C-alpha cells in the first residue's frame, strides 16, 4: 500500500493518491493507483445534476445515505463525502478528536439514521442515541432496559419522532413485548405506537414495517396489507393487500413503488390504493432499484453470467465462481423512456456492486471482488474480498463512483 499523501486544493490536481481523512475542509481526495482501482488513470471531476433520492422520512439500513450535498459512509467511524468537491471528512465536529477511539462519538458504529432535522442517530451507550452537534456529545434517547431493542431494519423519521420496531421490558412481569414503537427525539423516551386494545384491556402491539410519511399520514405494511395511520398512530386505513415480502418500498408523494411476485418487476400504485401498474420488468433483483425525484433507477443483466474460475470453497453453492454483468438503467416514474446508462460490474476484476445510491449524475456503490492471487484459476477461501475491510490495524474503505453520462469510474479510498 502506498503511503498516504494529503493534497491541498489547487486549480488543477492531476495525480491520484490514497487519502487519509481529516477534519480539514479544504482538501481534495484522490484515489490510490493500486490493483483494486477499476480505472487507474482516474482524475476527480464533477458535473452538477439536480436529481436526488426521494425522501419522505424513510431511513434504510444501507451504509450509504445522502443528505444536503453529503454522502455518508461507515469506515471505523462515520465519514461524509462532499459529492461536489470530492472532499471526505469525518462526521464528528470536534476539531481535537482523533476519531480512532471511544472518545469519538461515531467510533465503532455499525449503523446510523438521519432524522428529519438532519441529526445523526444510532445505537450505542446501552440505548439509542442522537449526536448533539452543538454540545458535541451523545444524548441518550431510549434506554433498552436490558432488551435487544434494536435490529437492522428500515425506520421512519418525521417531525421530532422516530418510528421503529423494538422491545419493551416489564420488570414486574419479567416480560418482553415486541412491536411498533415511537421515540421522542427531542425529549427522549419511547412508547408503543399504532396498536389496539382487546376486550380485557390488554394492549396488542402493532407488528408492521414503517416505510414513509406523506402529508399527515404514515404508510406501513404488515406482510398482508399496505395501510396508513395518522401521525398519532390511529385512524388506520387499509389500502391494498400484500403478497408477502416485497423488499424496499418507495414513494414520490403520489405513488408507492415496490417489487412483488417474481421480484423482477417494479409495480406502482396510487397512495390511496389504486390498481397496480407494472412500470418496469426484467429487474435483476428486487433489492436493486431506487427512486429519485425524476427517475426509477434499477439494474438489469447485461449478457450471460461469466465464469471467473473454479471454486474450491467449502460450503460454496457452486463448483464455479460466476459473475453477472449488470448495467444501471433508469426510466421515468411511469416506466417510459428507459435508458441503459453504464456498466456497474468489472468482469476482468470480478467486481460486483453491493450497497448503492444515485445522486445527480453519479452512481455510488460499495463492492465485492474476486482475487486469484496465484493465478491458477481456482478460487479458495478468502479470495472473495470487499471494498470495506475492518482489521485490527484499522479500516480501509473504497467507494466507487460511476459517471452515468460517460461511464467513467472513480474510486474514493478512506483509511479509518
């Protein structure tokens, strides 16, 4: 690995080096020219674009989240990438913090959410916390009371509230109860939300996945039905029947978008429960689509699977390692005007995208790749590598950006 070099912003910078992130806001970050860079001659450029991910309070579990010009990524601690300048800084606002130990509020976090006011929230310190940027300290919002009260699941944020699924512990009955809950992000504390009461006065918690909020309504699904509640958790309106797991559900404020049945078709319905309309077919996976203000983005196979070599890996599903060539596509929200934009795989390097997001004219992703170190055409345990690697020596994270107008690739490299 090459040594880390910091490059001060100038009128023109043409070299590419491995970045070491600091809190300085005047630095441009360039990529290390090593064998893992899909384009060894890449130079950072940026073309402005107005299209952004649709946001209606929904917060996924993906590592990559975008808000107000910054793309957030976890790499030992939490970093943010200025998508216009290419500058990467830590999310921590303390100029004296080294970001490499427990003194840093974001050190060691595995998942995070961005609230409606832009605050960063995450599990830690025995409960769910919010980072107070002004006081530069964690604020405990919800004590888990000894329960495993948090899971990797999408959550919903609106006004000063967080809606999520979790446990509550009753010490008198020594009993845990699971269901939909609402936490107060301003004053702290949480309670069950949206449930009902039986004839004996026992509370029956709601078991549902919260997805988004539009106007004064929250939209959820329980595996059988897509429905809405008012912001106090009442006035339930069943909108349409569901057929099991659909992956992520998006909205543009008028329609809900999701995959169902064969999981390769994107369906939309009016939020009031109108008839289903198939707008895209042939999607690679129900996990591989997202919604922006202007488009639906999704991946499609770009040819037949390619065999990279033999697999000598215990428990591997096949005797061969294969990769599916994928191309990122987009269409208007009604499915019209489909465009095949750029390849997001690299067959030569065995590279495939993992978590991804589209912002403006660019596709950003974490990725996995296969590395046949001895060149014998046989892949063994450890040859499947990931762009994010956490080791005892620290974290090294790479984020690939694909220009959707030119297909050019650029890799940001972060050492945590």
